[in-house]
């Protein structure tokens, strides 16, 4: 079991499917899968019939030098 923070360092700039086992004091659990391509990750999760996963991006989603307007 590892923390979500550790997983984000390990798989920097990738999408992570994370199974949360514990939330206190830190979010910890197990990395189910990871990929730089979000669609490929989702496809594999569907193929494996994984329903309960926390999907997150490990790193800044907006690259330096870009701006986002909502």
C-alpha cells in the first residue's frame, strides 16, 4: 500500500487509477493502473471491469506558459 502522494511522484505526468483503502491521515491505497493517455487508461479499466477507482492526473494539468479561462 502506498500514499496517493507517493503514487503521484512515481507516475508524474500520467493519469492514475487509484483504489483508496484509507483516508486518514493520508490517502493511501493501491495503484490499479496508469498511463499518459487518459482514454487508454479508461479503456483498460473497462476491460478489467474495475468500477471503483479514483482517477487523477499526477502533475499540473495546465502546462507552464498556458492559461485557462472559465
